[in-house]
């Protein structure tokens, strides 16, 4: 372990993710096919089964370097690696904590990242933060009620969560938001700002879905009318 400024850093294998953003406390499974990524997993398994998971900016980039990776990712614990084809494996992992990408200590034969742990900034619970929690929960309920199928245990988890930062993470990881919007949530270290951003994103999502539904309904009505004629 080394120090970077006043913050301790760790070196560990890293995976560059395409269109996927992982959060702390998130259980995840996904397929891994790139040779570099499989080698990184093998190295992680030989160490302490931890790995840095970070999204890449350009989905089409097969060899992303430091500048092509987002600055914030998650250190995850590998639960299981299962080979499911001649060229790929399936990874089962759990997000542990946010981490900032300081540098890539090597890029061949796999990515090795130097990362520093990112702690949530402290915040005071006030009437405003309580109101923000309730408002975001209400927007999420509208999102679920009208536009998305979400398991009951997820809905219960949202209702029970009383920490601004953790609520933002929990909703982001359990909704079908674009990965760039999820990355915005992951990037934000301040819990209240994080939830404010998530609340805004979710409200925009509800509005967009309402417009899509309206367009689909009009198209269906027109199609029905044409068939009657």
C-alpha cells in the first residue's frame, strides 16, 4: 500500500466495463470476454479476490487506457468466476466501496490500477434532507407505478432507506438509467448533492417515458382507426 498525498492508495487488477456502472453494496453478475479482463480476474483470484471495476467512456474502444476510463469506480469482492464458453467467463461480485482511479500502473498484459478509497462526505440531517428523501421516494414510486416493473423487495428497500447517499445509489443501481447518468451518481461524493442529482434524473426519466407512452398510444389509436376503415 502506498500514499498519494495524504490518502493511502492500493494497486489491484482492474476491469474496464462497457455500458455498466457498479455501486457499493451491489451484487452483480456479468460476462467477461476480453483477454485482458480474464487475465485481470485470474490475477485478482491469486491475490485477495478484490478488483477495481470502472466504466469506460467509449463503448467501442477495445483497448481503453487511463484517459478513456472514468475517474470513479468501485472496488469489488469476487464471489465466483465461472467459465461458460471457450472464450469467456461469468463473474459474480459484490461492490465494496467507491474508489478514485489515480493511475494505471500497467496496461499489459492486463490493467492494474492504483486507486484510493472515496468516503462519503458527512452531512447533517435536516428538514430539507428529510423532504428530499420523501420527494425522491415519491418520484421513484411514480416511475415504478407507471413505467417500470420493479420487484417488491426493491420498492421496500427504497422506502426503508433513510440516508441520502445510499438512497441515490440504491435507486440508481435498480433502475434502467443510461450508464452515463449512473456514472454521474457514482461520481458525486456528497450524499445530498448525489440524491438531488438522482432526483432530477428520475424526474426527467418520468417525463420522457410519459411522452413515449403518449406517442405510442396515438400510434396505436391511428393503427386501430386505419384497420376499421
